[in-house]
């Protein structure tokens, strides 16, 4: 899943060296679908994916509302049996929770359901067989570590590429395929030396759908390539379609902070970033607690740079991260009113 792909790329350097899978754990949907079918990927000739599955996809990637997405997925799991996207999304949520055994279980379910789908719909079956093997590789690296787990993860990676290649031979223009494989190819190009990201960028720009997710992937890639002008261009394109998504505001804040650093700590840019951090944190109750803690931490550091403060960002972050419950707090410490420690 997209969210898991992003997080694994950044969490485990070995994956960057052995061919980064791609990711999410990631939308104001301006596309047409038949409501009874619920296909968020195809404007023409939609495939029957499922109404609750589509609602979960929209909640996660349009609204950045993980809490609502999980509720929809619970229903979809019992009512829309045989849809591999359901299990892939549930597995991604468990990755964000660091619930490794549940991640393993739903990764295996993704692979199993996808393989059963191959005779019926070989394109989608192979897409999610690849995704399932990727998620299983994520479990291996998460639980065994990069050195011990690398050989097993590499074997899973070979299966990922094999299934994507099979899907491409059948329909290389499929937007769902191009979205997921485009992310993978772009993360590979970004993280391997001497790689050219041009082809992956073209894939996401021209053939992937929905556009907001393609733009978001490009924004992250350009951020990691230190092309902050292009990163800002694509994050603004994303926000034009998903203006309420807190994670996209967080991404823009990160890009602006990097720009400020490149311009001798430009405070005017940091103040712009502060607004995006605030917009992200305003919806803290719908995001995983660990994600909220990280956003709050980066906002705290940004504020210290703006006013030369000495706010204790680490313990404040840890207090949020280690709090009770899965979801982020509805109320956060008021950073602007918090007195800097001398």
C-alpha cells in the first residue's frame, strides 16, 4: 500500500539499496465513478471494487481520516469479501501502528486473495499479489532487522517485480497499476545512485490515477531529490484537489522548512510552514497518534527557529506518542503560548 511503501523507504536504508518497493501509508476526488461499483482508479470502464472499500480509500487518501477509514474497512472486510485492496489497506494501518503480527496476517491475506483473483482479473490480481509480497517483506524487515531479514526480503522483492511485470504485459496503461508501480519505480530512482527518475515521473504524470496521489508521490520524490521548487509545485497541485487533507499540509510544511534552511533560515518561509503545520495538527484526532507526535515535534522545532525558543520538543513529542489510545489527541499543547525554557 502507498503509505507503507513511503514509510519503509525512509525507515530501512537497506531497502533503498536493494530496490525500494514503493509507497503509503497516501484528496478531493474530482473523478467520475459509478456509485454502485466504487472504483477510485478508473474514470472509464470502472471495475467493481466495492462501495465501502471506495469509502475507506477516500477517507484515507482524500480526507486523511484514518479513524474513519478503519471503520469502513471493518465493514468492507465482512461485506466485500475477495477485494484485495481491503486487506492491503488494513495491513498498511497495522504497519503504522507497528502491530507486526496483524501486519503479517493481513499481508498474507492480501497475497492469498490476490492470487485467487488472478484467473478472474489478471491485472488486479497481479497488482495485489505484488502488493501482498511487498507487505510481507515489510513484516520481515520490521521484525528481523535489515541484516538478518534482507535475504528473505529480497526474495519477496523478486516476486513483487514478477507480478508487476505480468500485469504490465496484460494492460500497461491501467491507472491502478501505473499508480502503484509508478510509486515503486520513482522511489527506486530517487534512492539508488545513477538512476534516472524521468520514466517513473512520466508514468505518474500521464498514466496514474487518481491524480492527487500521483502528484503527492511526485512531491515527495522531488523533496527527496532536493528539487524543492518542483516539490512545492506538486504539493500545491495536490492541495488544489485535496485542500482538507492534513497529511498534505504536513508535507508542504516539510518542504517549506527545507526551503527556509536553504535560504539561511528565512523566517518568512518558516512562518508559512507554521500555518501548514497548524492545519495538519488541527485534525490530530483523525490520524494515528505516532504520526501526530512527529508532526507536533517538527512544528515545535520550527517554532524554536522562528522565535529562538527552547521548547522541549522531544519530551512533548514523546508524551503524545506514548499516550493512551491509537488516535491522536483532540487537544495539543499550545506551542505559541508555551514558555521557552531558559
